[in-house]
């Protein structure tokens, strides 16, 4: 039986969104940007170690295959994350840094997490964008 590629693509996006949602807490927000890229804001993550743990949780959520229209599909994800000051209002710069971190992860191999900390030295208040 031939599968409809549009149906598979739609089903896979829904499955990816469900897996991402399962990683998030009630205060977190996720959105699809375009194609297979998603962005998340994780307001209660305030340290590099918490950021890496969340990134690894997201990567691990894709260890199991997706089952779509009777077929098994394996996906890998690359996660780029940015730790930033709470008072940062430059969304364009934040997204540029997150995109840079994602490409660092992609270039490191499948299933990787890469982070960028854009806080000034000795900054205490932070939020994470992934």
C-alpha cells in the first residue's frame, strides 16, 4: 500500500508536537516556526545545567520510533538553546542565537544539544528559549 506523503508529513508534525508537548511544563510555550523547526520558551529554566537537562529530555523523547500509517519512522532532533537575561526584549537577536545553537548541534551529529549563554557576566535573572 502506497502512503500519501502529505498525510505522512501532517501526521509526523502532529506526533512531533505531541512529543515536544510531553516534555514541557505548564508554564512553557512551544510553537512551530516553519517546516520542521519549533521554538519553545521555558521561563522557569534559569541555569546552564537545567537547560542541558531539558535539551536532553527533548532529544530522548525521540528515541522511540513514530508509527504512522502502519510504518515505523525514526527521527532525530537537534536542539539549540539560549540562556538569556529576563529583561532581554530583542526577539530577533534571541532567535538568531537559538538558530546558531541549533546549527552547532546539527553539525555535531544527530541527537545533540547545543547551548549559548547570552547573559552578561554575573547576571542572575534568566529565561530559556529553545
